[in-house]
C-alpha cells in the first residue's frame, strides 16, 4: 500500500527558518501531487499541489519542487511561523483517483 | 463556507459490535471518498464513489466493511463486526468531480473510532 515515502517523521524549526519535507513515489502513472496540512482534531486541508509538467510551484511562503526523473518532490516553507506547526502529508494520485498518502511529518516551529 | 459533515465525531465500541459512520459531502460534489487514518500514519483510501456508484473499493476489507451512497449524496460506512485493529480515524472527503480531473478533495473532521 505504501507507495509514497515521506521524510522526516518530525521536524523542529526556528521561527523565520526554512522547513523542508521530502517525498518519493514509485508509481510512474501518478500525475497529481498535493500537499495537505492537518491540525489536531481536524481533517487534512489542501495546501498546494503540482502536476508533473512543471518542476516548481510557489504559492506565498509555500513551494513545491518536483523532480520527475528521480520520482521525488518536496515542500519548502519559507519564513516558517509558529502557526505553521501542524502535520504535513504529501500524496500522489492519478487524476485525483487512488490517492496515496505519505506517513506524515510533524512540524514544530519554535518562537 | 461549505464543509463536509461527519457524525459521530467519536465512537467507542467493543469488539464484535457493529458501528456505522455518516458523511454528508459538500453540496454538488459528485465524488465521495472514505479514508482510514491510523494514528501516526497518512490516510488510506477505503472506497471512492462517483455519484452513487463505487469506482474503487480495492482496499476495503469487504468481509467486515461496507459502504453505500444510495442517492448519490450522503454516505454510510459500516463495520461489522468491529475488531481491535479497526481503531482509527475515519475520514470522509468530497470533490467536485474525481475521475479525469484535478479537483481538490475537501476533508471532513473525521470520526475517531476506539474498539475495546
């Protein structure tokens, strides 16, 4: 079932620093790569997503870098804030079907 | 803002009992998903509906789990009998249209199931 591997499992960053979370996938049929943010007691919420026809996508402080040949993609959070403290999941799917999620990264941003 | 509704939010049951979870997707969303999220892991897709039809239930343990979306709107996920290993968060999500599109999946708050 585990077709998306995510690292690190947990991450502690100082306020203002850069948070980097990495994911690797196996299935070359995947063509949609979203990142979700989940706060305790809540369902995941879409943060940013990328398709494999571009190598980078930026929305505000959040950037996805995508390396199709290596089958890897990463989330960069610039100027990390305490409010960013949450669990982040990468995912991969084909046409938004059969979405496979990574195991999650618990991010803590210290003030 | 429209949200995916789920109930109950918490459920405690004894093993071998039957449990049922309900989901009401965002109005107009044709695709509905049920996920299971074990503590410390990512969500795992159990079943996906397009309107009232199942399009993927390959990961659904069909000997004990069943799901229905009779009128293509709200949905029920049932477990009978529940086992200790079923303790998890059960998440429902919906999207405008799943197959052949890249629509955002909107998740509900989940139902936390504890099997004793």
